C-alpha cells in the first residue's frame, strides 16, 4: 500500500515547500485510518527533519524512489522508509529503513527473545528489537522472489538517531540480541555522515519508482510453503514472525492457559480463517512456544489429514532439536485414551474435518486449553462435522469456557492471494464480482499435454509443483503392485493417483512424484509453489452458470459414499443433505485451487467451464501469465 511514494527529488521539494506532512497525513487517513500523535511526531522529526537532511547530503539521484509508511503486501505492518534505485552493476536495490526516536533501551526478561524494554513516561513498554523488525520485513519481501525472477538486492538498516551508543555492554547488544543484528547496520546519534555514505554506496542511479512496482507485482508477501516455514519455527528465528492478527491469537491462547490454571476451568478457543491465512502456522507456533517455554507441559498438535501429519513429522525430524516437537503431532483418536486435563494445550488444525463428536469431546476433555482452527468453507465430506456450532455444543457439555478469538484474515501466502481467493469464491458461487487486478499466476489450458508439460517444467526448475484433481476417477491402482494399471486417461495421457500414499504418505508431497496426481484427501492442509488442477465432471458450466454434480464423484470415495450420505440424511434432513452435496463439490475445488502459493494452472474436463473461466479471467486486468 502506497501511502507516500515519490522520487527523491519530489520528496525534497515537498519538505522544502512544507507540503510533505500534509500529503502524508491526508493519504494515511484515507488508506490506513486515524493518525496517532506519536506517529505524526515521528514523521516530523525522523523523516521530515532527520532523513531529509541525510538524503539531501548523500546526493542521491533525484529520480531514485522513496516510500514512507510502506505496507508490504501480505503484511499488516509498514516499513518506515524505503529508498529504491539501481546499484553500480545496474541491479535493482531497495534500502529498508526502520526509524526509531528512542534514546534509551533496557534488556527484557520476557520469554519472547526479540523484545526490548523502552522507558516511557510513567513506566516502560515492550517493543520488538528494531533489527528483528527490519529483518522480518526483508524476509517477507525476499520470500516472494524465485531464482528465476530478476534479482532484487534488499538492504535492511536501522536508524536510531537519538540513541547514544554506550561504550560498555550496551543493552542493544545483550540478551541474545546480537543474533538479530547480523548483517544489519545500525546508525546511532552523531553517525549522520556514516549513514549518508551507506545510502550513496547502495544507490547509484534512479529507478523512478520501478523497484517498488516490482515489489508489489512480484513479491506480494511471504511465499514460503508450510514445509519451508517449519524450518523457521524456532521462537528465536527472526525470519518468521506472526503478523499482528496471528500474534493476537497466540497471545489469547497463552493468556487462557494462565487463566485456566488460576480458575481451574477448561478453556476452548475458536479461531476461524480462510485459505492462506496461516492457521497451520499459528497452530504450530503455539505448540512451539508451549514446548520451548514450558518444558514440563504436555502439548499436542492434531489434524485429521494423515498426509499433513506425516509431512510435518518427517520435516521436523530433519531439524536438530525438534524431536519432541515431532512426537507431539498426533492423530485425533489419540486423545480418547488420555486422562482428563492430561494435556496443557491441544491445537486442532483443520478442525472442520473432524468426523465424530467423540473426537471433539475427547480433545476438550484431555486438554486444559484446546484451540480449534476452523474453516467451514473447506468442509469436503458428509463426515465432516467440525463446525463452530458443534464444537461449542461439545464444549458446553464439558462445562468449558468458550472463547471466540475471531477470524484470521490477513494473507500469509503471496502473490495477491487475497484478491485471488475472492475471485475463486465469486467464480464458484456464480457471482459477478468486481473486476480486480489479479497478481496471482492463474491460467486455463485446453490441451492436456501442454498443461502437464508446462507444470513439469516448473517442477524441474526446483519450484515445488504438483498436479491435483477432483475425486472423479476411480482409484484402480490403490492396491496395484504391477505398475501396469492407470487411473486417468486424458487425451491419451495415462496417469495414476498418488499410489504411495498408503505406504508412505510423505512421498507424494515431497518426493520425486510429479507423475502422481493428488486428491483432496491427500493435499488438504498442504501448500506448493505451483499446482495444476484437473477439474472433473462434477463441476460444469450449463445454461449460463456453474453447476455441481456429486454423482460424477468416484464410487470409491468413502466420504461421499451412499452410507455416508444416508447417515447425514437421517441426522440433518433432505434440505441440509442437498446443500452439503453442493458444498462438497464447491469446497473441494476451493481447496484445490488455493494450494499454490505462487500460481495455478487449470484443465477442465468440461470445455464449456474452461471457456467460462477464461472469460472471467479476461475481465480481470493485470492477470499474470507467467507460469
């Protein structure tokens, strides 16, 4: 979000003509809301006065770019100042600057190792270490750039222009803070010339704001998959920081744990969130915090999806010191044998997929605090009962306090994911929706060989890519050891479902298995850089709208079997059953179409549907055709 983005020359003119603050304030009110007194004062002293003088003396090119209060796509936080241009090799460069008016810092005894104590009138306040903060912004931007993209040099820096560095044992460098200061220059009071030289060294020619445009179109937030994020789950890893929304959820859980011990009452926390909002990351972060900070606790993470659990355990075992973490990832029925209150905290990922009330009850019974992460838009079976309503009813039966922690909304994924998910929802619901500029890579391919070939090419470029499909093909190869059978024949191309899933659920997700097709039951909860989605005949375009047809699902899909449908019918009635049939198909493709962090290519068995999607895409400007 561009609150203030101009050239260096324009910025200097705005300051000298005394229009800078007024322009910044006006734009901020429109785009971000009310301006706080402290924020305005920071602009006045740190940007208008201090950085103006530094930038002018540094002699930066007048056509270099500058942005103030720049919100990184996908994050809720803003970078104080970004200066952009080209280095002496003609390569794109962005200097990310965190400005602080602090004059003193105190070490913090908090368990959160990246926090510092800032003396304030009437007390003190806990804040992020500035080096930790700016490194977080750097990694958020860098995460969206692949090896194939044009290089972008990101140069983080911290400016403490009121802070006098203490000669001996300055608190800024104590308490493990040095880990956050590696390769990040910090400029203190009286180091104006040093900062000027740094800026002049990095920016040799101007870009007229093109670098910032590049960041917005190519680097829309964190693009790491869950598999990559797991490696950063250490609480001391500054490259993985929850956004404000996610931090609030984690804080709520930790607070409930303390409250539950004091009140001797169970707490059930409900967290809702759509695809890509970081539900799994928050769930795992809570588990990591509990296990790292409270070694005496029994804490668990659970999810119904076997493949998701297996992948998480496998990846965690590759990380030194994470063995305890790995053993805390369990299957929901595990808790049926656990004594009451035996677990301090249980985080339930993909809680909407729970299939029996006794699973929900056993989790609540076993935990002092249980946290259910829910997305009812991802219910894909007659057996899925983990709705907010059902969980609340089970909590009441256990005499537990219910805390509705609200909804995660900010995207944790990248490449304009928020707009894309809204576009997918509008498509599936036959809503016109507003024409948006999609920055997400989305294409429809009519030729299956080209569809498969382009995705295979992406996979060979070390961009984790998989083909996934609606469950409309019988799993003939499920028990086939001859390797002579195939499940798919599309345009004379023979393919198989993910055959290794029964033996090794991990292999399809992370192994050399591009030639195997994943289904909803093996890919839900997982993410890949790119996905190819085969839409079966259960989703078609007829008479001017998208229709669902659950009869086209494979007969061996137990989740939509005749017995599962009849059981649901007896309990909820015909109207709810017919709605669930529609929801199962739509939600299946809602999940499949949102598994790629960077892009998605679509092949439709129904050619009319393919043409309809292409027509919808043509009305969305700025669609990236880069796959």
